[in-house]
C-alpha cells in the first residue's frame, strides 16, 4: 500500500499540507460559465465564491432547495462586492442563476441536463459535481426506494455525469465550429466530480453478501435496513462513485470526447453540513475530531476550483488530491476492484434503464 493511501498518509496530508488558493493572475474566468452542484453551503458555496473572485461571468448554482440557493446567491454577491479580482477591470457584475436539481429524483436530474442543453447561447466551461450527503440513520429515497446516501452520492451523481458530459461535448463542438479564422480554439470543458479518499477505507460487505446469495443484487442489499452499517455507508458510497468514474472514463470514445473528466478529493473538512445528521455525544466527538485535523471548507474548496479551472487535459481520467494527480486506492486498481467496477456498472445500467441507456451515452 502506498503511503498516500494509509491512515498515516491521511493524517500527514491533513496536518501538514495546505492546498494553495488559485489566484488571479494568472487565472481569469472572465467570459466563462460554470456549474456547481450543492453550492448553497459548504465546499460548493466556498468554491463558488472563489470562482467568482477569479472573474467568473456566469455561475449556475445547482441546488435541491432553490430558496437556500437564492440565499446563497445573495450572500455570494454581497461577499464579492467586498473582494477584489479580475472583474474590477471591467466592473461587469456576474450573472448568478439558481437552478433546481435533486439527486434523489431521476426526472429532476435529466431535466437539469436538458435545460443546460436547451438554453440558447449557453456554453458551459466547467461543471463541478459536488453535492453529497452522509446519513447515519437508515432512510430510503421516496421516489426510487434506494438508501439515501447511495442514491445521492452514487446513483444520482452518476446519472448527472452521464447526462451532462454529452451536453458539454455538444456545446464545445459547436463552439469550435463557430470560431473565426486566426483565433485559438476554446479550452475543452471540464466535468469535475468530487470524490473522497475515504473510498480506500470502505468495507463494502454488501458485495460479499450479494455474491454469496443467488440472484441478489448489491443495490438490494444496500437497501436492506438490516444490513445497514452507518459507519461504512458514506465510505462505500464514495467507493461506488470511484468505481463508476473509472469505468465511465474507460468507456468514453477517445476519438470523439473532448470533455476533461477528473475526480477530486478535497480532504477532510470542517464547516460543511455533510455530517449534520450526526448528533448527540457522538456528534460532539466527531465535531471535535474535524476541528482538530480537518481543513476549513474554504481550503478544501480550493481543490475543487483547481480541478475545474487549472488542472487541464492531462488530468483526464485521473484522481486528484492536494491539487496533484494522486495514486488510486488499492482496491480500485486491483483485479477484484476492476471486476467489481464492471459488476456495479451492470447494476447501474439496470437501475437507470428506464431513464437512460448508459452504454449508448458513453459509446
């Protein structure tokens, strides 16, 4: 096991490595459009603030609760007035929109992607898929009947990535065709998915249970309250997202895909609402641990900004940690991990078959 993936490596990065902020100059996002999901709080909110400070002209706050999104918009604009950046040169205020997207609702996800595709003259330069939850109590999503952490962090995020990537590609292809002679081609769009190093620590006993029981899917075991392990569920959701990411990128046609797709680890952060359902003495203890070794959400958000607007084409298909390409988790690159990834791709395809043919959008 490489040091990066050990608990000692985790503690070393948390205590001694601080990802630097993306600054302007050299980065200017004037004239660009970006999407950030889960942007009304935590990492998504701070990433949005940093992007606006870099001069981002058009920001789409993709949130489940639009009322909270509007509050975030007001706060972001207020904060921007007190800061300085590339925008100071042209005094043009940013355009901030609040668009609804609910990762527990497949119709909401596809409607969001359709809106991105169908909005006239819209060309998205980057999308940060940041929204996520960590629930310590068992809860099924009302619409699709899947455990809520799995539904949000894996199934919903995967569907959003699958539906957004071809839209970003279509917009980019159109932008290249309309370029006038002598002008440099536009930078390729970036689809940056927020993962986590905790995927390394997942026990993922649900797969073992499913493989030992004929005709039993892993998803059905994940949805069984009796099999629910609150301490491992978030880790497992991030492992499933990581396995999806690797299979997703592997299946993209290299000849016709210009979208840079990367996976970003922001580190262990305090100040977000990710663990808000953990209360009582355990919540207090966990909160103390986060304060002791955690990064602030402002620092963690720097990695999201870096992955979306700095990292570049060389990070396509890569896992980024501390703003650098990092080694994959041991299980993920093992033979068993690759086999599991293919198995879970099949289950994902079955789960989403009434919404999308996932093989057609990647082939």
